[in-house]
C-alpha cells in the first residue's frame, strides 16, 4: 500500500531520530543528501518512485528477496534487517545502488514501520483518534462511524480490514493535515498485538464492540481475548473515553481495565434510542430521537453496531443530522452481511430442485469474511426468523483460530444448525465432518452434504436450488466461500 502523493511523509534524517541505531547506506551519487519519502510500501509490485520499501518476512517468502525489484521501481530506499545485511549486504548494496536506491539498516523492519507510523501520527496533535476493536462487528462499526464523521469533518478511515500490526501502520501514512478525525480498526490475533497498536494510535476514543471466542486459539481462552482486547485502553489518560457493550459478560472487567472514563452502549444506554424494526431482507429501522433511521444493514447484530456507532460519534462531536444521514448511507461491505441476487444456470438433467428449468434467481446472504461461534449463532438466528417465499439453505464453512476448542465448537455448530430451520445444509471443509455427524445424530431431515472442494459445493447447490431460495453463506475468510457464487453465476 502506498500513501497519497501530495507531500513528503518524512526524511531519512528524521527516520534516524525515530529509529535508534538506523544506518543509512546511500548510493555513491547521493552521499551527503537527505533522502525524502513520499510513501511507504511492503509490496515491491506496487512500489512507486520516492517510496520507502519495508521488506517483511512471511510464512512463504521474505520481502528482502524483493529489494532489487523495489529499487528498479524507483523507491528512494529500502529497510534491511541487520541480520540479513550481515549475510547479504554486499549483493544488496550493489543491486540497490545500481538503481540509485539507498539501504537503511535497522534491527527489525516491522518494528521500524510501527515506530515510523506512531511518530508520523504525532504530527497531527489536533486529530481526534478513534480506535475500534472487538470479536465481532468492528469493521462494520468502523464503517458506520466513518460514514457519520465524514459528514461532520474530513475523516480518515482505515481501508478494508487493515487492522493488524502491519496493516494499521500502513493506514496511518494516509493521514493529511486536512483530516480532523481518524477511525482505526484495531485487530488482535496473538498476545501483545493490541499493545503495539495502542502504542501507535493512542486513541482519544476507544470502543470494544464485544468479547467472544474469535482468535481464542492464540490466547487460550475467551478471558484471554478480553484481556488482550482491553489493552486498547492501555494508553488512555484521564480525559479519554471508552465504550463497551452493556450486556457483555466482560463489561465490568473491561471498564475496570481502563485508566480513562468508560461508558456503556446498547439498547438501554445509547442516548436517544427508542426501539427498532427488523424488516428482514430489506434491512432494519432504528427509531432514534423521535424519528426513524432506515438502514440497508441486515440483522440485530447490525442494530448493535449502529448503537455503538451513535455512541462513539456523539462523543466525537457529531451532530444529530450527521448521525442520521451517515447511518442511512452505509452499505454492507464485501462478505459482511451483504445480500446478493444470483442468477443460477441449473443443470440440464437430474438432481431435483431446479434441474432442467433453465436460469433461476436465488438470493445469497453473504457473510463469509469472518466466522466464530458467536457470529455463527447471530447469523443463524437471523435466517431462522427472516421471512422468505422460497426455501432456506445454509452454506457453512469452518471456523478458524479456535485452538483446542475447535473440535467441540464444530460439534456444537452441528447442534445449532439442526435447530436453524433450514431446508438444506451444505457443509464445506474437512473440519466440518464432526458437524455433519452431529446433524445426523440430531435427526436432521433436510438436504445435507459435505464438500471438500468449491466445485463440488457449487454442484451440490446447483442441483438443489429452486426459484426464490435464500441461502446464508458463512465461514472463515480462509475458506474463500464467496468463490461458490462465481461458479454458480458462470
């Protein structure tokens, strides 16, 4: 990711002050000159002239291998880990120097990236910094808050789910002096990560949407998730504001964890909230301050996201008009509670359902960007209660990062699915073999299949679909369940 090209972010001399021990190795023709950086990138394929390239070590490859490629694309300099420089320094200096790029040796490129982001953020003392975390709903709530605050003043909102120890620092470099607000999503999938993010952002306003068994594997328990999420408050001063869900089982713990002031949000504590109406596939209506707010977002979980967004936005100084217009303009993001209409070409023969009838239209409620036991339960509750003219189908993929609880949670998922009122259940992934066993044991009598490839899953659905069916597609991001829609459309 590369920042906007309308200013210099920082110089090499400033970098030396921010990162103790940094050593700059300029090409011969640039000795004595102070390098300037107009962007920061971790991908050599998207580097631009004047960037600082930050090579990161991944599970499949090491970004240091692409320093020559980044230099060829015109970067001003590349960071290099000291351990790599000791082994490959001569060849790296030759390759970078040939393209006129410098090398900057640091202890750890990722830590350097995070330090640079924190220092850059400090250049905006009047900026209102908002941090949002939680087990579920943080991306959607972030988008809602951003939609409201943009109507108030210039607002930066982190793109997509760039909420990690890598993504969040990259988002910071998109800040400009025109911004009055910055809304950062702050994720956590290992112990200590939230401390890093809180040190970078040091939020003035922080929200924990809820605590649940998402990413429970790396931290060992739901209590461990609460402990790590609570660290979003760790850089609070007395004047900072925190918000937690009124009905969360860890509410008291989260409130006690903050040195600042922490308040509730929710059905009884968000100011001005009166009631709501679930309009099924048409979204929800939230009655607030004596008038309705009509939203295209679907389900009770999005009511709570909206109540959180109202609480945070009011604390940041948003007007009532901005709250209304901002919430009404929010649209579901890719893979997050989004309703899609899909025209399916049915098979020419066999299978039942729509077979041999030509193209039919079905509706897909796509919620496959994340999955954990709590979000599964919420999605199943919604589809159980929504009115449909056709049948209900469930396309369910695995839930990841559950650690030692994975087997039992997938068993419990089978029991939840059995009570979901579905006419067909289509499981995807070997992890769901135990889910299938539970469904059989529970006496589930609808159409049931377990697929291990996306093509097989698409065939199962194509042979079952009938006009006006509604399917829920739910699973962890790594399963890539959205691919089945492309196959069905094709």
